[in-house]
C-alpha cells in the first residue's frame, strides 16, 4: 500500500513539472505595437519582441492581418550614409534567444492599409513560421517617435 501511494505522488509531481515546463518553454511574442498613421498615410509598421526558449531555431517567414494584404518583413540598413529599408525573406531566431522588431531595425511593414490606424485601437496579426505553428497576437495602435526613415 505504501509503495502504491508513493508511485501516485511521484506521478502527480511529474505532471506538475510538465505543465510548468510547457508554459515557460513556448515561442511567444511580447510588447507588440503598431504605429498610428498620420492623415492620408497608407503604410505603417509592426514592432514586437520574439522569444524562442525552445531547443530548435525557428524562422519567421511572413506576417498577416486583415488590415493589409501586403505585409513585408523589413530591416534597416545604412547605405552611403543613408538609412534605408530592405525586405527580408525571413527572420531567424536561434534556440534560446530573443529577437526584437523595433524602430530603425527589423519591422513588419504594412502597405495598402484598408483603413487609418487610430491611436488607442488594436489590430490582430498572425506570425507565420517555418517548422512552427503560427502565433496570433493583438497589437495596440500607438504613436511612436517619428521615424527618420521615409518610404
Ligand atoms: Cu519598412
């Protein structure tokens, strides 16, 4: 009887460990926000932090949203002293690492917005990965500091 009980207790603690393990060990997007648009603008940008605590490298390959049929992944490069944006095919996030999509760095570029982005609203996005299920997120619309980069 004593042995059986001990086995049950061991089993329970193994389950607890598993659920803890899962909740802290998943790919996740944090601090997402999308830039509010000035009057007449039809482009904007999405910023966020992607954390990959898993043992596998992952690769962000596309971003989708109902607000735009054309969302590209961009990075910012300096060419001949000028900051310019260039499309990226994907963003690799190594095992146990974090990548920031931030102003003047990598960002999701939203073209042909179907409506203006007003501060205080929020938008849904889906991040699509190679070899990892999509992640959905809600990004608040905020006024950021004006970007030095023009399209
Ligand atoms: Cu851009």
